C-alpha cells in the first residue's frame, strides 16, 4: 500500500506539473521529485521483501495493509509539508513578502 499510495501521488503530481509546464510557479516539480523518490524507495523495498518471503508477499494481513496505508499517507503528507515550506521560503509570487511588508506600515 505504501508503494501504491506514493506511486499514485507521483502520477497525479506529474500530470499537474506537465499541464502547467514550462511555467512552474508553484514549484510542483519539487513535489514530483519527492514522490517519485519515495515510490522508487518503496519499489526497492517491495523487491527485497518479495525476495525474502516469496508468495506470502501477495497475501498480507489486513492489519499490515492498514499500517502500510497509514505509512504511505504519512509519506504523502510529509512530502506536502516539505513542498509547502519550500514554497513559502522561495515565495515565487511574492505573497509572503507582500504580507510582511503590509504589516510593517
């Protein structure tokens, strides 16, 4: 479930990035890299787990699937938080700068 959730998040981000390319004001490309990296990590993990347990890999317990889903959603949430922090620091549209300059007057 971790692989599936991050893989779908990566696909959705890539489609959003591609629709807005080459203009990437919202830095969605960074989010794509985060999710594709997580997907690659979970793919390697799945390959090694399959090599270890073979056929049992395809019959996980429901509790294990739920835990994996929560872990995948946590990774997606962490990726969004990292992206938001980067977006606020880079401030491509100047929103934060304008808000801070209005507060000084």
